[in-house]
C-alpha cells in the first residue's frame, strides 16, 4: 500500500537542496530540485513507517 507523503515546510527542502548543491559544487536545475524533493518526501515517509513498525513490536 502506497501512502501519500507529508508536505514539509520549505525550509526542510531548502536544506537538502543546499546539501546536494554543496556536494556537487553547482546549482541544481528545477527538475533536479523537484526529483530531490519528491525523493526526500518518500524517504521520510519510509523512515516514519519503519519507526512505527519498531514501536509496534515493543
């Protein structure tokens, strides 16, 4: 079952965009930023779902 990820404040997206631009030593294109933001949202969703599973086991 695929759930819809949460929308986060823009500051969280800016942080990960800045991190990638720093690592790659260049500005990201609008498309790259969009893909990065979508990946970030789904990554956070997966992380939350795993934490819930861990808490359910306890």
